[in-house]
C-alpha cells in the first residue's frame, strides 16, 4: 500500500511589493517588512523590540510551553506583545498600526499563557492599520507610549490622534 504524503501549506514572508506592480502571481500576499514586535515588560518598566517574535522565537518565548487557557498556567510574569506597523506619508514615517496581545511567562515552570489565534489576528490588524490598545493597563500604555516617542519623536508626532489618545492615561 502506497503511503500518501501530506501536503504542506507554506506561509511565505515576503519583502516589498510581491507583484512588482502587476496583478498576477503573489497578489493578496502580506508584506511584513514594516511590522515590528515590541514587548512591554511592566514589572521591569521597559519595552524592547525582539524580531524573533515574528516566528514565536523571541527571548521571552524560548523554552516555554504556552497553553491557551490562562487558568491552566501557574502565575507568571505578564508581558504585552505589541505589533507596530510603520507607514510613510508625504511628511515622513508614522506609527500606522499598533495592536497589543497579553501573555504570561513562568520561567520556573517553563509554562506560559498566550492565545496564538489572537497574536496572529492582532498582527494582521496592525498590518491593516488598526489601533487596538484600549485593553492594556495604564502602566503598560505609559511604557509603550514613552518607548514609541523616544524611539523616534518625529514618527510619534506624525502618528494619529487615535494612537496618542489610546495610549494616554
């Protein structure tokens, strides 16, 4: 009896415009070129970029088995993974999409909580220029706002009032 091979469905991360202006192969593909994962560590009072999060391989996530139900995970250190998309207009770059996902990590137990579907959907929403930060706690909003402003004051200044209002206290 011949064994059937499973078809693998691949997801390609592409750079720039995959169609080169034409409407053929590659249309509908997402470009992740302008998206950055920013972690907000509320306990340490810091935010940092870790590109490894694009494939769930960040320093925060390595060595942790994530469970989809917060009640099944021992108490852990809280983090916000924030997907930040930068766009450009005639005045220059600005933060176009900013969406946050909650997660916890317990290093001792090597367990954590995150909702993978939420992470994927929020990354997609960020790419589509949505601002979803209203569910964050005030301390985390403060840390994120300070990080984004300090990272590039001009980019922050050109960003939408919706973002600035969403991250204000």
